[in-house]
């Protein structure tokens, strides 16, 4: 098999055909391509390729790790239900993984006081409850979307909460707000798309998934108002705070992390790595979410601090003055020729 190696100069993604086209100059000659000749490669699903870079930053490596195990960090779980059938899935943008399929035979008709039906339904709910306990990592999952026809979803969520209280299951009780209910036409997996295509449901899921970022941003606002020495924003101030091991929460927009300017992006990535290594938390905000838009009003990067740094703004002003002074020293200057002559 002939291997073509190019130095990539341009990237084009076709969202309709889901293909990636890479254009660049050949850096290894072969029977089909001369050295220095331009060529366009099309990358497709299940077509192997090798990527070589001089530098891989930590965000790129995290993205690759996520793609290698796409459900490891899936933050959305979906439970679709109908009488006698349930599917528990983990969902990411490009993949849906079925964690469990629960089936149990139920009596056809539900009559008032039908003990057999109630017993079978309770066992059905118990199977789902245990499956959630086994497959859902609440430290990663931000939303559990529960969908069914009729009121089955409501009955199950009530059962789940009652059972959690009875079993003293603190993990479920602490995360009960993550359960979001929605209507579906069936309990089959195709109902997932049905739910997520509903704008109202999609908005609820989006808000729930951004809950951690919303809380972090509100904490920053509250701190900035009540104790301004324990909050800062702007790359210079946040970097200075990090050097003093003061950053508790770092808030940054994804736009800055994806900057096409390598030097600029490297500064943000290094800051993220440093904050994490110093025990701080990093919250990355989507520029498409309202919280990201709000953070952009504060330069797109901000921090809540562990302890006050009252001089951090003054330090930034001093740095700016020194920078301007250095510029002036190296710049143009004017001399009056007549004054110069008079001194001799």
C-alpha cells in the first residue's frame, strides 16, 4: 500500500458528507507523487491515517482520549421506557452506547387493584433502578433524560426517589435534580432522537449540562461584588494569581482554547495545566451558551481566588507602564539642531 505524506497547509471539513480534506505539499516522494507537489487527502470514517505534530498540547491529547473512549466522559444518560421495555444509554455527539436493555413481561391490561400488574411493574422498576446504580457515574453524568409515553416516566422517577430514601442511597438523592422527564412515543432507542430534537427538551438538557459552569460563574460574580480582591479577570491577572497558587476556579471560554494563534493558545493551555496541577478547578465555557457570552464580557478568562490578592491590579498597571517605557526607550526621538549647536 502506498503511503502519501504531506505537510498540511489547509483543512476543510464537509459536514454533510462527514469528510475531512487536508491540502498540503508532499514531503516524501513516491511513485504517484513527486516531492514538493501539492495534493489533497480526504479522510473518512474507518480509513487509517497518521498525524505527526511537533507539539501536542494537553487539550488535544484530552480530545483524542475522549474520542478513543467516547462514552467514558459522556455527560448525558438517556432512559427510554414503555411498559415492559427500557433502554439505558450513554450519549455523546457522535455516539450512543447502550448500557442496558431491560425487558419484563407485564399483564396486558391494568385494572384497579390488579396485584399481579403492580408486582410485575415494581420488579420492572427495580431492574431499571439497579441498572442505573450499576452504569451511571454521577461524577461524570450531568443529565439523565427519562422519556416514556403517558405517565410511566413520572411513576418511575417517583419510585426511584422513594427507593433511594428507603435504601439511604445518598448518591441518587444528591443528584435527583439531574433527572429530566420528557414525553416519547415509545421506549425504543429511536425515541432518543425524538426527545433531543424537541427544542424545549434540548434547552432543558443544555441548561442542566451547563449547571456547573453556571454555578462557577455566579460564584465569580458574587465574589467580585462582595470581596473583589478574591476575584480577577484577564490573562495577565489570572496568570499572576496562578503563580501565587491563588486560583481556586479558572473560568475560560472554548474560543480562547481553540485560538489559531499557536503562541496565544499555548499560553492558555499552559495556564490550564498549571491551575490543575496546583489543585484548582477548570471550567470551560461554550461560546454558544449564554454563560460563555457573559464570560466574554470579562475578556473570556477569569478566576475565583483562594485568598485575597489586593495588589494584583496594581501589578498589572506597573507591568503596562514598564512595557510602555521600554517601547519609548527603543522608539524614535527628536532633537532640536539649533539647541544642540548652542551647547558646543
